[in-house]
C-alpha cells in the first residue's frame, strides 16, 4: 500500500500525505525543496505518528528519477503535485516553467512504465477553463486558451496524460482544483509561500499578523454583486481527502475510462470582500486593505459544478468558509509563534 507523493512537503502535498497515512497508506515523498522545507516531515509525524520517507532530488532529472523508481518499484500509485505554480513568475520565465512542470511529468511516466506502475493522480487546475461561459463550470466545459505559461503547463500535462494512456495501459485521474485555502486543524502544517504571497488568503493572514502592511484588493469594478471577483474556495483537507478517494478508485479498479477528470470545488463562490469579511469576523481583527487596480489575467468569476465528483467519486467538500479562514489564521499564528 505504498504511494509516491511528489511535492509531498508542499502545501497541498503535505496535507494529502496526512490523509493518506490516516487511511493506512505508506507514503514516500520526493521533493526538491524548491518551495518547501524538509522539516515538514517532522510536522507530519507529529500529526499522524508516522514518518513519511523523504527523498530530496529533482524529478526533472531523468537518471535520478529512473533510479528512484527502480528502488521503489513496489509503489502502487503516484500522486504528482511537484510543480511550479506562480502565474506571474511563469510569464517572466516561461522555459523554466515548461521544463520543470512538463519534463518532470514525462520522466515520471517513463519510469512508471519501466516499472509496471499503472496509476497516477495529477494536480490540475480550474485555470484550464479560463473565464467559463456557463457557471457553475462542469468538467464538460471547453478548455480555453491559457492565460499564462503556468496555466498552459496544466493543459499540456492533461494532454500528455490523455495521449499516453492510449498506448501505455496507464490510468490517470486529473483533479482540477478550484482555490485551495486553510490548514490542518492542528496548525502543524499549512500554506507557507516563500517571499511575498501571490494568493489571497496567505496575504490576508500575513497582513493581519503584521508581516505585510496592507492587502491590495485587485479591483472592485467587476460585474459581480460587490464588484470584486468570485472564486470557489475549498478547504485543503477536503482537497486532500479527494486524493485519497481518487487513489482508492484507481487501485480498486473502479475507473470507467483510462483518463478521468474531476472538479474539486465546493460549488459555492465567494467574492474577495466576502472572504475578507469572513476573516475579520472569525479572527476578531480588522484587516488593513485598500482597493487598487485589477490584476492582469484575473477572471471575473468561477465556481465549480461538483456534481460529477459527488456522483462518481463519492466525494464532497464539507468545510465552510469560516472554518477555512479560521484554520488559515490559526496556522499563521502558530507558525509565527514557533519561528
Ligand atoms: C491563482 C491563479 C491560478 C492558480 C492559483 C494557484 C491567476 C489569475 N490565477 O488563482 O491559475 O491555479 O492561483 O496558485 O493568477 N486577490 C487580491 N489581492 C491579493 C491576492 C489576490 O485581491 O493580494 C484576489 C484576486 O484578484 C482574485 C482572488 O483574490 O480575485 C483570488 O486570488 P488568488 O488567491 O491569487 O487565486 P486565483 O487568482 O484565483
């Protein structure tokens, strides 16, 4: 029952490792620590009492990847999180993003084939839908031209998987995440972006704790009820559980097709101001924020139709917005008081 989690010391990866261990899976992590720290495995061990194995190397290195898989040919499945994800940076350094995100996927697929490992869960994103024409957005919605090299790596990766399963006997599930936020209830693991956060919730919590002076709200002139953009925020532990379910579906040979795609969202959208209000209420703090110009590339609104995930995966997000922002705040406070 051994699962390889690439990027397992990262934000979503670490929460998924916890969820896997708690369902009885043995976990081996591969991570190059480019955006995370090795001591995350200590934190995971504090939560579950089990220490995941960690190997530190870059999956874009073909020889190291092949060697790893030869030594771990008993792996039942792979959950592939390891990737760069900063939209703005990907525009500045497109080749860096294409090489990292695509070469690592191809190295993994080749090594899986060589060692007869058949199951892979891939981290995709709702970014593949762009601004959907119909809301909520279902898995059947068309893929729109990517706004950034980052988004394009997600689209191309899905295509690589789709093409490869036709000739390899591999099974792949792509999970399209909406906006993951929050932290494990123990506050021992959470989201820890290097440098200035790009994403809303870490920026909110870092502002509230005094690391950032003020939050900039990127535009209040969108055609939404309060003028700020709407997203489908989902608790990272709900997301983690979905990965366990996807792994069980593959190992239990319940897949209906060799390549399946599922939305991971709650089905409910919140505006930026609604997230700020929920944070202020739950934390009892007043957030220093100001409305500024729109951020280039932001879509107006997107939220999931999770019906297919409910029906086919038998998975449903359970945690609401207050719990999400509350856990993010608890994590920020706990982390800063430790360091
Ligand atoms: C972004 C990416 C998405 C990627 C995801 C993972 C873009 C356009 N999209 O999602 O492709 O999969 O991150 O990292 O970059 N906001 C502020 N102030 C801030 C930060 C954010 O007002 O300081 C607003 C944004 O305008 C947006 C909302 O908060 O309306 C959510 O932003 P963010 O957390 O960055 O997520 P996305 O942009 O939805």
